[in-house]
């Protein structure tokens, strides 16, 4: 089922259909903070008051024209302005295919550099999200390049990729901040572990390396077993809460988000907003069968 939802996330015809269904909109609201910036600022303020840190994602990916990529970077510049103006967390997450990676890597890099340069003026941090394995090398190259020039840039490593142990060691040596996640795309067995158990074991190993030697790692997971293991490790090794953070997605395990913040951890919520929610939403359905049941129940109720 997971693979089917990830496949559907890449189908434009399904995207057009779903955007015409009023029903999907109410379901999407669970995972997407707002359709526009003003409503998202209200959601961000609520999270701030609840003691949660945030990173903002302007939804969109796989753009095919320079004009669309430039417009997407411009939207990030407006977000950074608004975050600074409202005294909100200066932290954004950016996908390179939204910035024109599939058009030209140099163009994409220049586009992201505009965001990074503006972020530097207000002390904001830019995280470069990781997409499917065909983009891993290009994403790491651009992240390294921008980090070398501007500092406050980090990247994401996916524990399901076989290469990630090597990438983590290199990023530790380069003092680049890593967000560790399991990975959300359909990947072939040649590059990714075939079972969830293997990806989870890989996560635990990489997490330990990052906590022991990495630069302020972000542990992005809702997996209570892994979170428990992280907490045990930091307690045992005397690693202070200021040396790492937990991260979760907007609308997922709010109870756990609040519990970790209350326990004194930095808990950062990934807050997506905008009209281009379809691929993001489908990946969230793919992650948990219960989300699909929730969609089906709502459909049945609305038809009844
Ligand atoms: P797992 O999938 O094993 O889930 C553990 C438990 O968490 C489930 O049993 C359920 O209780 C809960 N849960 C997980 N997902 C849920 C959902 N969608 N709805 C409801 N409950 C859910 N991926 C990527 O490829 N590139 C990236 O850049 C990022 N960035 C990113 C940032 C942040 C802050 C997070 C939290 C995640 C990402 N991801 C990502 C997504 C990530 O790779 C992964 O797909 C999801 O986090 C789900 O994996 P878990 O680690 O939560 O474990």
C-alpha cells in the first residue's frame, strides 16, 4: 500500500482530480498549516506559545520552468521577512526540485543561495530537504557548497539508503548539521534497505554516531522506540539537551511533541503551507495505514 501512495504522489492527473474534491481539503488541513502565509503565521504563533520550535516548508516540488523556481525562492524570501517581523523561529526547509534542480544544478544553487543570503541577515537557518536517491549527490553538493560559503545551512540524511553511513561520517567531519529521517520515497533495493526493520536499525546506528560526534543533529521521527533509545543514550553519555533536537511533522503525534517539549527537549515541528500540498499529503498517507482508513471513513460519512 505504501508504494502505491508514493507512486500516486507523483501523478499529475491524480493531483488535479484531488484538488477538485472539497473533501480532501478538510483532510489536508490536518497535515498542512495553511493555504497562505497569514494563516500559517497564526499556526506558527500557536506552536511557539505551546513551547515548540518550528521550520517552515513552502509546499512545492519538481518545478519545470525557471520562472516557477524563481517564484518559489521569492516566496521563501517573503516567509523569512515575515518570520523576522513577527519574532517567529527563523528556520525554513527547502526542496531543491522546487528551486530548479531538474532544470539546471547551477541555476538551482543560485536560487537557493538567495534564500541562504537573506537568512544570514536575520540569523535564520536553512535546511535542505532530501528527495529521492537520484538527487542525493546533487543535494549534498549544493548543501556543502552553500555551507562553506554561508554557514547556517544543513541537510537531511535518510536511514533507508545504504550509502548513508558514509555520508554521515563525511558530514560529521565537515561539521554540517544533519537532520536524520527514515526516508519517504519508493527506492529500489539496489540503493535502499528492503525492510523497515533494516531502516530502523540503520537509523539507530546513524543516530548514535550523530549524537556522539555530529553538529547539533535533528532527530526527525515519530517512532517512540527510537526516541526512547535517543533519550537513554543522551542520559547515559551526558549529552545535554542543547546539543541536539527532536523533529516531527505538523499534525503528527502532537501528544508526543508536547511531552518531549515539556521534558525539556527542543522539539521542532516541520510546518508545511501553501496550495501545492498533493505530493506531500500523499507521502503522509503512505506512512501510516491508519491515515488511509481515516480518509475512507470520512469519505463514507460524507456520502452517507
Ligand atoms: P515510522 O514510519 O516507523 O512511524 C512510527 C510511528 O509514527 C507510527 O507508528 C505512527 O504512530 C507515527 N507516524 C509516522 N508517520 C505518520 C503519519 N504520516 N501520520 C500519522 N502517524 C504517523 N523524508 C525524506 O525522505 N526527506 C526529508 O527531507 C524528510 N524530512 C522530514 C522532516 C521531518 C521533521 C520529519 C519528522 C520527517 C521527514 N521526512 C523526510 C519523512 C520521514 O522520512 C518519514 O517518512 C516519516 O517521518 C515517517 O517515519 P517515522 O520515523 O516517523 O517512523
